[in-house]
C-alpha cells in the first residue's frame, strides 16, 4: 500500500465517521441532543482538566516517590528495588522521562496518557459489552468527569495504568472470536499483572466471559497461561535494566522478597488505610496530590463524582442480587426479562464479577495495607454498569436521564477545584471536602 | 401492495394532519451483529489511540515548552544532576572506605585498580578520589571530595557524625569493588553505583 493510498484511506474513514455522527445526531430527539451536548462537555472538560497544570508541583507528592525516581533509576541502570511492585508501570513511565527528562512533566507524562486512554478503552469496552453506542458515550463521559480518574491521571501513580490495562484485557476477551483473541487477552493480563499483582484477579471475569459467551471453545482458557510467562519476561527485562541479576532464580527471589514486604506492610497501621467495605461509599478518599503556596493549596482528591459513585455501587451490587432473587422465586421470574435481555444480563454478571474479584485480595489477605485507590479498577467496572443502565433508561425516560446528567455536570463543576488542583484557600477546599476523612 | 402488517386506511377517512416540525423519534441504539471478521480490529483501534493520545499530548507539551518549565526542579539522581545528600561517618572512614575499578570519570577514580593495585602511585588528591558511602536513606554511591570539602579530619567529632553535602552526579559505575574497613577485603558491588563529586559539605548544627 502506498502512502498516498493510506492517507486517502484515513481521510475517507474520517469522512465516513463524520457522516455517521451527523446521521445519528439527526436521529436523536431534542432531549437526547441536549444530553449528548452535556456528555460532550463532560468529555472535553475531563480531558482539559487532566492535562492542565499536570507538571505542578515540580516535586514528588504522595507515593510518586516510588515511581518517578525509580523509573529514573531504571533508565540509568542504577539499582533500585524500594518499590515492591512489578516493573512494567515504571518501564512505561520511563517513556515520559526519555521525552521530557527527569522532571515532574517527564515522570507524570505516561500516567496522564493512560488516564486519557482509560476514557477511550472505557468507551470501547462499554460499546462491545452492551452493544450500545449510547452506553459507550455515557461511560466515556462518566469516566472523564469523575474525580477519582481525574486525580489519578494527574499523578505518577501506577493505578491508572492498571485500570486501563485491566479494562483492555476485558475488552480483548469480549471481542475474542478465536484462540488468538484469548491468547492476546492472556498477554494483556500478563502485562496488567506486571504493573500490579492484583491484576491477576482479572482472570476471574475473563474466564467467566469465555464460559458465558461461548464464542470460543472453553479449553481456550488455557491460553491465559501466557499471563505468567509475560509477567516473568517483564520482570527479567526490568531487573536487567536496573542492573540486577535477572536469571530465573534471581527473579523468583525478588518476587518472593517483594511479596513478603507487601504482606508485612499489612501489619502496620497507616492513617490513610481504609477497609474495603468503606470504598463503595467513598468514606476515605485520598488526596493524592497536595501542594501549598502562600495561603493557598492545590488538591487532587480521589473523591469521585457522587452522582456516579453511589448509584454505580448500588447497581453493581443490586443487579446481580435482583437477578438471583428473580431466579429463585418462581413468582418473580417474569420481572427480570421485562427489563433486561440475556445479553444485558451477561454483561452485568461479567462486570459485577470483575468488580468483586478485583477487591477479593483486599478482603482476604492484605491486612491493614488496603487503601482507597485499590478501588479504582472495581469502580471502573461499576461505572460501566451504570452507563449501561442509564442508556437503557434513556430509551424510556430521556428527560429523567437529562436531569441526571445535568446534575452530574453541576456536581462535577462544584468539585473540579479539588480534583484539578486549582489554587484554593483552606475554607474553599473544606467547603468541598466536607467530611474529615475526605481531607488530607 | 400494502404489507399485511400495516392496517390499511379507509379512502373516505380524512388523512391526519402532519404536525408542524415533527420531532425525530428517538431510535434504539443497539448495534447490529458485527460483520467484521477481524477480531483484533477493536484492539488495534485502541492501541493506535494510545499512540495518538501520547503523540498529541507530547506535541502540545513540546510546542508550548511545558516540559522545559519544570526541568530545573528535578530531584538530582541523574547524570548531570545535583542534589543534597546526608551521610553519617566516623573520622576513620577516610582510611576505611575505598573502591577498586579501572574506570575514571572526569579525572575522578577509585584508590585502587580492579586488580587492587594502587591506581596512582603518587597518591591522588581527595577531590579526585572516589569512596563508597551510603546516604541516610540507604542509597549506595561513590563520591569524591568529601574530606577535602570538610577541611580534612582536624576539627571533626570523635564520635559518629552526620554531614550534608551537595552531590553532583557524573555517571554510573557497574564494575566496582568496595571496601568498608582499612584491613578488610574488597567485595564486588552487586549493582551499578552512581558516581559524583561532593562539595560544600557541612556538619548540621
């Protein structure tokens, strides 16, 4: 293919996409159009909010010390194992340092890119799992206008890479039609696990997709065995770049030592720690970036958009329970099909399983080493369920959905200063971070 | 011919008037079954999107000089960087601490070659002689000029003491052996070690 043909192909694709958008806009009712404008506002605003002033403050804040400097040491070949997590997050973060040097923009660049990419992957996953473009746009807008994702996109903090890679893994398994798709999913789960070990729990919803959707034979799940191979390979590369021994025995020793250290951390009290069951109600969100200058301070709080967080938690717990109850009681069996078809039910079950599985580790084994940011990935699953339900409701009650989205925009506008690090006095910040556990 | 599912209207009945500016009826937004056979299309789109996102953000930051604005504020553990470090010592460390390597950085080198013979038979100035130290947060590095900067051992405390210096990193050394006692053996460093010059050392009061 010649370059001219490629350029022509891209132009034609863009033109077709534009025409498609115009046609869809024409097919929407007036209320839906207003809702669409608000969704577009949320997406554009969310993108701008993530990018603006991301380099401030020009020093490490919160846990950035584990990732910025460590990434730099990887590039220098200087040994550094003071971060316990696998090396892929830092290896990806190194791209920012190569582009911008070792400064706050350099060490936050790739995390910002993954924060933006999470909106895109969230869009595609919702589109594929609910087979609905509207649900996809809603999910993209909800992720874009949620403080939990915004604050983490602005911080050199590997959890935003983790959530992106996990959603990508689920997208891969949802779109898989042959063993090759399952193999790609295995690789992606291996990559996600090489950012944080907790991503291994993605295997649970991934296996469920294979068994529930039956688009590929059940035995293709053995291709998920690629995940540990990829994980091992990433460790080898990381250790070699850092100037450590990278033979299998050394890798196992480092993994064992890191896991022991992480486990031991769970024995110590930490004022920022919070129990897993408090996460869905946003009891103790963490201010992941905080800097002061004179009488003002800048906050990046991981407090979510309250209009999304509570309904999302209710739905992701309530819908599977409702499904169970309607199966259990013969008299109630007719209610579920009246609202939800089989494909919607499957999607909710997969997402709810992902939500539960990705918290399971913190329920059973991490002791006191559990923090609100561990809820970021489960929360993404909950947001996608919320988007699917809202898209369904919009077909019957477009006005109600417009009111809901408007409320979400208003709440976002109120909390934007403490999500996007605007200069605030203490009173202005406390007016938004109302409860004591919300404050730094 | 009319479809049987559509009720025919009587020719005598008046046709209902069309409402002015009819509002489009909201269409269900369920995607049709995919006709795309390539299962990797969506993954390719999203993968390309990551490249595009990264490229666009990089272009914006580069074009506006945004990265440069923050460049001078880095932490200093990089080649060419300067940072403040804290080390604890005893006076005897001047004789105790030594390294062995054939590599020199901007004139700075270890007291011994890799074969553990003296590097310079005439003896080297302290500001050119690399020694191994650990910072108080347990980072191993090779530094030259510490004792020279402190004014040698004249007024140094007899007990263990702490000093703060500016450390200018000039490189990283992988093949060094380290000694921590004057009569002790050299042991190879397992990992690469930062190399640099220590200046303006002070004993915090």
